[in-house]
């Protein structure tokens, strides 16, 4: 029913002490994911979207997928009923339209919470079960390339992240090349960080605070280091 509040959660793998899952409410609300070419980043993003969609209905969870590489990262996810928007290679006009749409959605959510005197989405679902307001997960693949070509987009994303915490809006930022684009604001707003194999130590430390991802074996795919705040 609309009043329930299912967790946006999925299993992502195994660690030495057992199964590892990600819950965007418990571990987020926002995340940063990095991995060099061939490390499995695109496969991880697809698995994350598909796993959460399999566990939670579109009534409670929706996705906007932005693939700035112009590749096929999310092609397999496009048919999911949870996907309300999919964008590739934002130009100036499309980037502005995407930001305006996200800001309008934040304003709509703020008004709904205010009308029902709810502090956040979980409380809204508890006190107003008739109101259907799914969590919105915005997944951006290759956000470093996006920032390089649309420099104002990053500040806008940080603003959305800060306002989205209580509104059920989650950002997942993924990149092959984190160097130079992970600002203090991004670190402050991404409690969930995951690094697959990376090219150098600086990138690894930027994302998860340790050099381990730079030394993951090239021949063993799918290895990652997960850091939670």
C-alpha cells in the first residue's frame, strides 16, 4: 500500500563476514561510485538499479538515469516500469531542462510535506498513506565528464542533494575518473562510497580514503571497497 515505506535496498555481493547489501535510506541518502574501464562499474550500476526495482514497486521507487558517456549503460534498464526518465549526453539546453525538472520535483515534494506537516518522506507515508510519493533515485554515469562540459551542473547537483535528504530524492554519482571533480561538498553529501578497481592511488583515496582500490587485481572482476559514513 502507499502508506508502507519499503527500503530501497539490494544485495551487492559478499565480504569476509557475509552478504553485503546497500540501503539508500540507511547508508545514504546519496552515493559515489568509481571504477576504471573494465572494472565493472556499468554492470554494478545496472545490478543496483535492477536489484532495487525487483524488491520495491514503482509505487514506492522510481529512477531517472543519466548516461553522459552516451553509451549503453542503462539500455537494459529502460524498460523497467520504475524508470521515469533516461537521458544521454546532455547539451546545454538539455542540461538546463533536466535541472529545471529536478528542481520542480523538489518544490512539489516540499509542498506535499509542508501540507501534511511531515518532516520527511517516511513520516509522510506514515501519516498520509493515501498520498503516493515514490522515492526518486537519480543515477548519473560518468558525472566527471558531465562536470567538465557543464561546470555549473555540479553546484546544482550539490544543492539538489542537500535539499533532497528529507524529500526521498537520492543521487548516485558514478565516474571512471574521480580526480579533480570530487569536491568537499560532494564528500559531505555522499555517505555511501564504493570504489571498484581504479588507476591510481590518488583516485582511490579521493573516493574511499584508502589506496586499496588502486591495487585490486586486474584479472579478478567485481572486487570493490565500500565505505559507509
